[in-house]
C-alpha cells in the first residue's frame, strides 16, 4: 500500500512489505522498483510490515532474520536511506494503537466478509489477528494522512474499509483523517507463477519453483526458468487467453529488458521455447547480480543496518504520533498527560 501527504515541499509516500517468504521479481517490479523511482518526487517511507506478518504463524528466529534481510534488500534495490525512511512497523507503536481505536468502530460483519479472511481462515485458522488484518492496514494508511493508495486487486476491498472507517470517525469526532483514494498503476507488470500462470506469483507459495527470488543463485534462476510451464504449440506469442504461460514469460522479459512485449515477440519469432527461456534466464541473472552484490555488502554490516532502522523508526514515529494523539484527543483521551 502507498500513501502521500504534504510535508514541507515534498509529499510522503508510504508503502509496506511483509518480512515473510522470499522477496521475488514480482515484489520488485510491482512495488520496490516503484518506490525507488519515486524517491525524487516523494519522501518514501518504506515499512517492513512485521505486525502483518504474524497474522499467520512465524518462527521467531526466522522472522528476525527475514526482517533484516528485507531491510538490506530494500537498500540493495535502490531505496536510499539518506532520502527515504526505512522502518519496522512494530517499532512505531502508533500503528497498533490506532488499529485498536479503529477496531472499536469496525462492524464485525464487514471483517467477516473480507475475501482474504475467507480464503485464509481454513489454512491459518480463524484467529482474531487474521480477521483484524484490514483494520491494521487502515491504521497504517490513515496514520500518514494518505491521499492515494496503489493497491492490487486483492487489497482493494481493504482500501474500501479504510475509507469507510475514516469517514465514520470523521463524522463522529470531527475532521481527523484524509479519505484515501485508490490509484491504479496500469503500467505495472503483473507477474504470474512460473508453475501456474493462472495465479499471481507469490512468496507464500509452498513451491519455490513458483517465483524467481531476488536472492536466487544463477543456477537456481536457470533451473526455474527451464522448468517453467509453457503452453501447447511452438509459437512465442503474447496471448493471455490461449497462451498464458508464454504471455507471462514475455511480460517478465519485457520488464527486465526494457523492450516492448511486441518487440520481444518479433525478436523470438520462429525460435524455440528452449532458446527463448535460455535467454530470459541469462537476462535475469545479469539484472539481479548487482542487487545481490549490494545486498551482501549491506547484510554484512549489521550494525549499520540496525542504525538505519532505528533512525527510520524515529522519523516515522514523529509523524504517526501526531496523528494518533489528534485522534485520541478528539475521542476524549487525556493526551495531555502522555
């Protein structure tokens, strides 16, 4: 999720990513690369959403390690901590505090109708945290007075809840939160699973063959592309309905090469799937290598990484606390004693 508010001469752009699973090329193209590109226009707040991650079971040590891994990867991908703010969600208590406030005005029926809850409750259990996930997301957005929120199809329902809660709070207690709007980014490549082109590429999938991880070795990348599902026939053509697997591989090639899909089609007209996939694998190896080099440099200096996260939390807390205290004051809390 991404939001913006005016602060001095720059707007704040807020987005979050969970420290669970392996970050993959879909995460990079769909979110991280956009944050990098927008740093000149916005002051980017990149949130590592560990509170969201624990709505499904996590191993403590794995969660700690993955949190640091994501932080190092964000920097390796181009998030400049001197321009932007990288912070851990749980290090800003206002996220959890505002979520509780919003929970008190959230109808239970609305949460039970959420598509993600209905899909995940059978595998993750009917836990209150999973049910209240959208309320925490609303708090994330509203804390920073978000104006626009680029969301995927699976998050649009959550944004509508956020808008509803903001309106409800404002109507009852006075103007407090901006009402965020959805921002559709049509140019964002939607990458599907390498092992199932009918479903979105996912870092939570049981099979690592579903995605190309940002930290996959060159051999792993070559292997995954080699065994990636293809369609019947031999023609390398972009046809989402009849050739969804090849269409997906063409989107990946286009995104990392900078060439239009039509140009990639022309280049590989008359060639075999094997040749096309081999070139795609080598393209990904070359494009991910600089990210991996920077990641290992950053991950190797944990003290410096922890300092970046500490500084980021302090900057985020300053803004989030102001919004929280304003909301609590309007509700009748004795904020003057805090």
